[in-house]
C-alpha cells in the first residue's frame, strides 16, 4: 500500500489536529470551532479546507451555516494506512528479535 501523504500533511499541523479532535467529539460550525480555539474564523476555515481536501472532514449545509464532521470514509482509509505501518513495524521488530545475537552463535 502506497503512503497517502495528504492525511499526514493535513494532521501535521497542531491546530488542524485540534480541530479534527473537536470534530471527533461532535460536528460543528466554523464559528463553533473558532470559539474553542485561539484562532480566527478565517483561519479555522482554511484549516477545514485542508482537512476536507485530505478527505478527513465533510460538510453539510444547515441554513446559512456549514456544519463540519469527520468523514468516515476518509478516516477509514487513513486508519488502513496506519494499520499498514503498524504491521510493517511489528514485522521488522519480529525479525530483529528473532535474529541470533553474537552470544547465541
């Protein structure tokens, strides 16, 4: 499986990670997110665009507002990527542990 850098880049910013974590708890508008963060509404909108472009966040309209939520499909794809890294890491660890040391040869 090829690495999909868009997930890592989107969540590489601390503010975007915080926004993502807030949306995990509940969907929210830009103004709702901005009230919980030390950044402006335009900044929150820019961060949401990056998360949306990465496929991690989706939006729906509710009257004049857009409500943002975690996109379950994007999150599932990112989780699959993380699981792939974890499996590779465990396989490498297993090889290292199972190699005989100088004392065992």
